[in-house]
C-alpha cells in the first residue's frame, strides 16, 4: 500500500461526520487540494467538551502520580511507533519537509517522556513559621480544566508541549488546534486514548472561527487555565479576555530573533547554524532567525556562503522525500512574506538570491538572502515567518545589541563567535528568553522555552513547564 493510500485510511479513522455546525476543509499547501473536511465545533459541542473535562478532572487528578506517569510513558512509545504516520500527516497538512516532520515527531514524543518523569516529582514543603507559632505546610494541586490553543507551524510538538505537563500535573484539557492542522492533533489525541488516558480528560475542539470559540470557552467558569501559542497580537486579545475572569494564562508569542555573527566567528559553522535557525520548517517558526546582524568585516563573506547554501535547497511538496524547502502554509502567509520583501527591496535591500514568488501551484516562496538591508525596513523590524534572510551590517557587538534589543519581541537570539567569554557577554545582554550560542537549534523538552517583553509569559518544557499547571496550597498547622 502506498504512503498516500495508507494515510487516507489514517485520516478516515480520525475524522467523524459533521454535526449541526457543519464542517471546514483542510488543504494541502503544496497544491491546494482538499485533504479532509473536519467537523466544526459548535458552542453546544464546546460546552459538552468542557463538561466532559470538568467531570473527568477530579478522577484524573487523584490518580497516583506514577499512574499518570506510566500513561505518558506509553504515549511516548506509541508516538515513536507511529512516527512515520505523524510525519507524513504533518507534511501533508502543513507542508513542511518530511525530514523536518520526522524530527518534529521525535521532538513531540519527547515531551511525553520528559513529563512522565516530572509527574512523580511534584513536591511540597514543610517549614516552621519564624515566630514559632505554627508550621507552614505547602502542597501543589492541578489548576483545573485547561484550554490549550495550539498553532499550525509545529502541530504535534506545540500540542504535546502543552498536553504533557497538563496531564502530568493532573489537569483535564480542551485542545483547540489551528484550523490548518487539526488532523495531527486528532492523531495525538487518539494515541493518548490508546495509552490509557481516561475518557473526558482530553477533548479536541476544531473550528475555522477560532475567535468565537475561544471567547466562548474563556467565558465558561469551569475553564481555569489558558495556554496559547501564536502571534503577539492575538495573545494580547486573549490576555484581555482572560483578565475578565482572572484565568491563569501562559503565552508563547511572536519572535524577531537576531542572529549575531561577530568578526571572529567560524563562518562555516555560522552558516550551518543559520541554515538550521532560518530554514527549519521553512522559516515558519517563532524561534527562526529573522535579522542577521553581521559584523561588517565578515558580512560579504558570510552573505556569499549563506546564499550558496540556501540556493542549493530543493523546493517541493512536503511529502516528497527529497524536498528540503516546502510551501508556506497558505496564501495569506505567502502574500505577507512577499509584501515584506517587496517593500524592503523598494527601500534599498538587494536580493542576492530569491526575492520573487515561484511560478508554480501551491504556496511556495524561494529561499531568499537580502543584503544592504536598511535597519528600518519591514524585514528588519517585522517577523517575516518565511525563508528570508536579511543581512544587516553592524560595526561591533554594541551596534549589534542596539539593533537586536530595539524590538518589542524577545523570544530567541543566536550568537556566533570563537571567544566564549565574548559570546556569553553578548548572550547576557540580549533581551530574549533563549539564546543559541554557536548553535542554530535551541529547542529541547528538558529546557525552559519562552520569551520576554511581548514574546510571552511563562515557560514550557524543562523543570519549569509543569509549574504552569499547578497551584500552591498552604496549610497552617501545629502539633
């Protein structure tokens, strides 16, 4: 059986018939064809999902931590077993290359393994009050029903990065995937059921009218937690809604990552790091390198090397084995990238390679390297979210830091230098939540993921990730 025929069977088992609210189409961005029509969640369906989570939550919360841990461990094993299905499905509905999709499937599974281990380490404390009048006992409880809103660019990993700590903490959840990529989340939810998650603990709601559904969910008093990954603009609106009911909120928002190349850097290593930081997922990542701040003595050499590497990328459908750069997710994304590049070129930027839409079906934009980029141009000040590398010459590390820190976004940054002390000094001064020092890849389930300024609130992954789904209770006692 061919991969496409096998995937048709997988999709058929995931998708249920539409209800009263009808359905919406999921399309392949490589050619615009319809993959599936999935049922649109109505407000009645949403209320039922929240009710199911509310009923199932107490039973899941009182399960022994080891039991929750074993369920998550089985989910990890099932995801590894089904890695090829997950990868192909992500490539099909999001467009990323199969190589990227396989890496994401493994990365996504690791969140279940990591938080399976953290589930048994939820701690408390006992101490004496300084006055000696009583003892201070603290313990930690799950926050309650959690609404998890996930993006399209990493449909498996962004789901498991939220699901794993929530389930480890003892929360029940309602998950709303992006309208472009609901099928991947449906498969992850199916695997959780197979792993032993009880009915009602994980509920998936799907819509192409996200604002209406999420607004309705946040108005429900049974929803006590919101975890959102997406743009800073949408995050701002959701924080306002969460404030109305004082809902516990975690936000992983936009990025405008600086990639700093200092004059003593190993340029070949910097280019390889740039390929990871820029081209992984076609540049459609909040951690993607967005502004290449290169010291002027090595700027031309770095630009030439990067243009050569990016120019060699094979463009094609995500599901083709030899594809290295797939399509953008939809027409809106493609138009946004082209507009930023066009306006920047009009302002004086020079395309070393690329810079013009590809004349082929689907939503493809070529790998693009821009030089002589004005510091106030769109590609230098706005998140591009595509395979575009704008190179800005800088005088020294202070000049690079001035530009890097001028953004209101502060998720990730990258620094390349042979001098470790210099690299650590620059890393410390970068106003971001995460830094890749001589590394183009920073994401790791064991590391705290998150940003500063308008890039978000809270951390996902690492030891810190489970804290987002726990509240501390204090008991005063004495004996």
